[in-house]
C-alpha cells in the first residue's frame, strides 16, 4: 500500500501551514520595534474557530496544529488552482505530466485533533494580508509553496491587477495591486552564506587536519539573497533541510561542509545536524535582532528548533527520494 509514501510527500505542506501561521502572529514585526508591539507576540498554538467543533469561545480553545492525523477523502476535488497556472515549473507539474499518484495525493488532508483546519480562502487571505509583504526564504520546497500560494490567489485576481517584479534579493515576486499584497521568493538553500573552500599555501587549522577542499558555511551570516529581506518583508517563511544531506554536492569525504563562526573554523569540525542547529539559531537572532523582548521570544523558539530537527531527521530517514 502506497499510503505512507503519500503522507510523506505531504509533509512539506504541513510544515508550510505550521510555519506560516507561526510567523503570521508577528505580522508587521519587521517594521515596528516598539516594546508594546513585541509584547503582543505569542509563539503559541494558533486559536481557530472552535465553535465549529466545541461551541465554546475560540479564545478558550487553542488549536495545536501539530497534533492530528492525515485524513483520506476519496470524494475530495482539488480546485484551489488550475494545473495550468503559468508560474508552475513544467518539470514539476505532476498533473500535466500525468504522475500516477498526482490526483490521489491531494485527497489527503491534515486534521488537527481538537479543532478544524479550514481550507484556504484566497479572497479572505488577500483581505486579511492587505498592505503586507510576505517573503519565502529557502530551497525549492519553499519555492513550490510560494508558487502554490500565488496560483491560489491568482484565481480571484485578474492578470491586470498583478505586478511581477523582483524585490531586493528575490528570485521573483508578485504584488496583488488591489490589495497591495506582495509575495516573493528568496533562494537560500542553507539560509546561511556558503561557498567553495580550498586549502591555501599558507596553511591553517583545517589544512592541519588534512582538509584540502569543501564548502565553507558561515553559520552566523545570512545568505546575500535574503540579508535585506528583514527590512522589506512583514512576514518571513523559512525552510531548509534537504540540501544539508545532499551527497551529490556536500560529499562528506570529497567536499564536506566546513562550518565557520565569527570568521573562524569551528573545531573540532561539527557534523551537518549540529551545523543546522547553529544556523537556525543565528538566523532567528538575525531576523528578530534589535529588541530586548525578542531575546525572550527566541528562547521559546529553541524548543521549536529542536522539534524541527527531529522531524527533519525522521523525514530524511523515511524518504530516499526528495524533490
């Protein structure tokens, strides 16, 4: 039975939903540094319309979106957007390429245990996030989420009311003019800055350990594609993980990841999972820098990072073929 594999294919969608709503509560955080604003942030489970299931006050019924299960609905018809949306990468268009399981995968939906997760209403989304800039930062998984969101919103907005452009550092972006809502995608495979590293004739600590080449990853420096995104976007949605264990690029023997912090190599060399943890923490501090209250928020986020690392590890172990 192929059901487990289909569920794994939908894991990125769950991550997107969870992370998006997590950062949605910090709407406009990047353009406001007042103490009262940061005190209003609550990185806790989002409250939904609990009246649909419990009849109680929504404020008294918080919803933990991570606690639930996948539900298969054989009668579900996917109509959020057309498979002919022009922004979809042709090679990744499962429906048009007639992937055997394409129409079956979308019949699975995530059902939180104690509440409902309503389907995305594109018109309500446009109205709710009017005058907002949303940035997707990460690898191709986030690009897929970015394109999916665009195609969903495009259904209720005519072509004449959508402007295609490139915000600072972005690979591409769109503004829905009537709502002044901008969404953009910033390619950043590791979130942090990285590039080829080779030993030099002067020697050094890494050379002394026998390293001759690899990839330098500066865990405390953001990739240039999104270093200015924090001052432009109101909401940032991050993803990373797949590239960290990509042997075709980061071969642990021929081209290992060599982590640097404050311009110096981390010794003894650390493995990718530890490097990922450091990058997540540094990038969070970079994103929310400039507020004392932010430090408290980031302390709470460390629990989330640990959870994400466990999920990524389990996901990679159960999936040998990633997009």
